[in-house]
C-alpha cells in the first residue's frame, strides 16, 4: 500500500503493530509523532519545504511569532537604507537598552520575539523561519512531510504505539528508525540545497 495520506498511515501503523484495538488512539499517536519531529534531543526536522518568510511591523519591543513558527533562519529590518540583519542572543545574554533606538539584537521568549530596545520608529521586520507542517487529521489528509518523507511518520507513530504498549524493545527499535529517518531527510535536503561538496564541508563544520 502507498503511504500518502492520513488514512493510509493509520492502516499501515495498525498493520505493522498488529494492534487493531488501538484505532481510536491513532490520531493521538500521529500528533505525538509530529511533536517529536520538532522537539527531540537528537535531531529535529529542518527541511526546505518548512522554510517560509513573514513580515511584522515593530510597534514595540515584543513581536508575535508567526503561526506555526518552529525556529528562525534570519531576522532583519527592511528599511530604505538597506536595513540589516538582527543578531540573535540568548535571553539571559541580551542587554535591554533603556532608550529607544534602532534594534540590533533579538531573542525568542515563548511565542514572542523580543528586541533589545524599543524601536525609535515603526520598522518592518522580515522573519525567515522554519514553519511546522499542517498537522495530519482525518480532515487534513496529507502534508508535504508525509508526501516526501513518509517513513518519519510511520516509524514515529509506531514508536508511540509501543510506548503506549510498554514494549521497550520495540520502542527502542522504532525511535532509532524515526531519528534515522529525520537525519536522512535533513541530509538529503542539505545535499539538494548546497550540492555534495558543500554538504560535506558543512557536515565538518566548515563553510566554503
């Protein structure tokens, strides 16, 4: 069977796990898989299909993050003089300037971007970021991640089934496969973005 939509994913997870009794819980297992794609300690999913750009007007130091925001690639001001990229600082490192001025740094706290100072004018802020794919449901049958990387969903949902079933051996097996599928997707995407030579250099921590 092809694995191209939510219903087919539920069928395959059920068949692979031999747990026909868990049908009502499958949407929860798939939702937990989606959370784990973007929040795990080993490898998070960051592929080109997740990249997008939004603009926000800076009316104060706090800016609301776009819906579905996962992580930022860049944040910059769009101004007549060419603007400039804002540099990221961790929340505990960023100085909070008491006077208004042109922002130079930003950090992310919760669902907000915080600037290092109150803007002295209304700036247009461009955010290039990774956006989470639309969640799979019975009414939203597919998304770009399932289409391009179905094994991520399959192995992740199977891991969740066996976590529920308290089968530690199978949990370990499918978590490894799940993380491996994410790593494979990221690596293939990197090669497509930069080409083999550049990707090898980036893997070694070098930019050429």
